[in-house]
């Protein structure tokens, strides 16, 4: 990824670094395309960027490698909520 660390399946997110600094933890609340009636909530990390990810309300979840992960990523268009976890100033 853009942080020069290996991306982790279902824990890495690509973001627009103009809005979300790389390396920060994020709480994701959405649904996966293969289980649309079940919540998909987890702690992830902003570790990558992408040309199509522009703005504060866009993120791409990394589902891993291979045909199944590619299919999940291609079908992932669910709305959701993204919380950027920022440390408090001292």
C-alpha cells in the first residue's frame, strides 16, 4: 500500500489522504455485498490510496487477493459510516 506496508485482508482501507491521514485507525460500519442483511463492523487502518477515491466520504475496503476477493470488491457499493479515530492533543 501507500504506506509501504503489506495490506491486510479486511483490515486495510484506501482513502483520500487529503481528508484522512494515512496510518490512522478507522471504524467501519457497513454491509458486505455477500451478506447484505448483516452488519459489517470492524476496526481497519488507512493504509492505501487510489485514483478513484476522492473526498472525505469515500473509502475502498481491501478484501484480499484472488477471485473471491476481487468479486467482493467489485460488488461493494454499500453505504456506510466511517469514523476516523484521531488521538487527542496533549
